[in-house]
C-alpha cells in the first residue's frame, strides 16, 4: 500500500518566520544590554539574586534539584510515551512516541527562548498576568542563586521548571491520540505552550503572579507542584481537543483494546518513579518538606490505585491492570498540588478521592456523554487535577507548613481561593485552547483524513512502523 506523501512546501514560510522571530528576540535582548553598557540585570520586581559563592549555593540542594530534573525528564520520555503508546492501536504507537519526543524538543527550545521569561520573569505591567522578556534566551540567568531559591543556581531552577513545561502539553496527547496530523500538531503545541501554559505558570508560581503565594499582594492559591498549572491546564485543553476533533472512526463500537498493556504498565511505573522528582523536587531543597512531599506522593498514589481496583471489582466484576495503572496516575495527579501542604492522613483521603471521582468520569460519564477522550487525559488529569486542587484547600495542615492551612484546619477562605483558581484555570485553558484549535485548523488541517486514520498515523505521518503486522 502506498502512503500519500504530504506536501511540505507550505511549511517553509512559517518555519522561516518562526526562526526569524527567535533570532530577532535574541538580537534585541543583546543590543539592549550593549546600549545600557551593563550585563543583563535581574528583573526589577524580583527579589535581588544572591551572588554566587560557597555560602550561597548549597551543594545538597543543588544535587537534589538536578536529580529531580532528571526524574521529571523521564516522565515524558520514556514514561508518558510508553504509557500512552501501549494504550493505542499498534498502527499508531510510533505517532505517540514521536509526539512525546517532538514536544521535548520544541518546548525545551521555546522555554529557553521566551517561555521561562514569560512564566517566571518580572511581571509586565504589575497586573500579575505575564512576565517580561528580560530573561529571553536566558539573559541574566546564570550560575548564581536566583530569586526563587537562595541555595541553588538560577540555571538549575530554570531547567527544573522546563521539564514541567514539557510534560504539560504532552499530557494533552491522550485526548487526540490516533487522529491528529503531525505538522499542525507541532504548530498547536508551540502556540499552546506560549499562550496557555506560560501565563498560568506566571499567575500561580512567579513572584509577581496574581494567584501566587510568593506575591504578598495576591490571593495565594496553593499549588505546590502543578495541580492548576499542569493538570487542570492540560486536562481542560484535552477536553477542548476531543470535542473539536471529534470521535475516531468507529468509536466506540469498533475500537480495539490497548495493543500492549505491558508497555503501559512500564510507562506508569516510570511516571510514578519520576513523580517523586516532580513533587519532592518542588521543595527546591533537600529538606523535610521534600521528604513530606515524597512520602505523601507515594501514599496517595498507592491509595488511588487500590481504590480504582476496588471500584472495578464492585462495578465491573474484576479488577484490571489498566484500572490499577490508571488509578495510580490519577492519584499522582491529585496529590501534586497538595504534596507540600498535607500530611499522610490527608494524602490517603486525596488518594481515595482520586480513585473514585476520575473513575466515575472515565467509566460512567464519558460513555454516557459520548465524547472521545482517547486515553482519558481529561478524565484523569483534568478531573483529578480539579479534585486535587480543591482537596488542597480542605486538607492543608500547618503541621507541614505553618503558614498554610485549609478548611478542615480552620481556614475556609483558603478553600474559596482554591475554587477561584480552579474556575479561572478551567475557563482560560478550555476557551483559549479551543480558539487556538480553530485558528490552526484554518491554516493547516488538524484532523487526519479518513485514509490516514484507516492506515494509521505511523505510516501516513512518519513512513515507519513499530511492528511487521498492521491491524
């Protein structure tokens, strides 16, 4: 069977424009420093960085943060790649692996060029909405301690956060797996990372963000490692993608089961392993807070996996491997925002909720509503992230961090703030993602054609096959 060759000529101009834009940003930043006759300065609204010295940089903290960075790296590839890749049909497994790898390449460069500056740089206009481009191409981001930690190099913090920026759009793959064309996918990913992810990261995690606990003038939404920034953001984008692209051909009656569950189990195990860096690394130090995040992450995940298996046994007659690994991932998602604020008791409650609430969406609500969220990116990450963010406002205890407590510890205002942050992120991520899909689709057709979908994306998009037999 011949695979129709896609014409790439129309991509030459957009590629040149993107390259020129990156080049101009770099040149303009460099010229600005030369005109000032000074080295690139730290953003004015940020706390002044500590000079690089033996007393400022802590080797233990730095080693832990770099290790955590490597752990988060393997969450995308091979962790998420194998997890998602094992769940699709064999004719599409390479397309999923390729999407994960390309996101690693594209978003890493976007982060260096402007993503880090927009997310964590000095606030533009004092409204807490977006950062300036003062740190574009990492100008002023060096080996000295930065404004977000006095004990680790600024570069270490930057690359740690880069891994969060990478995995977030990769999570969305689960919603449109098996039916999106590759080149439009790349354009959408770059736009989404810049226009959806970077602003939310700035709101919640930067020193000037309007929802940030680091901003004394903000409402202080608690998100230790990414409940809103990563999971609700990606989950709502996943729902927008599933609705915009529509169902796969033959869904649901003619869908075959996952082609390689052992792949998916290995991927889930790597996600669980890497998540220790995701959550415990967010302490930015090798200390007791990191230990707490590590322990509650494990406990919540184990609870969620067990709970999902029990739900399967009660309602479907038998526990399944797919159910256990899906429940474990839901537990990882839900504990993420709370891992630096709750104790073991709170983590068990959050894990139990993660084994029930996403199960209801995946097993009951999705089939009834009929939307095709291919690998349950919305049901697990969106719903799990919402539950985790709200639960943070319930179970946060001053025993973990004395300045933060939730509703069950006498602070109902914090739960209200969590509801506000969740609502804002839901609307922002869903609406803006849908708009981006419309715009990209107007220029480049996003949805794979009927022939492409029938043959499989491995052959039609990449001219490769993972196996010698094609279903």
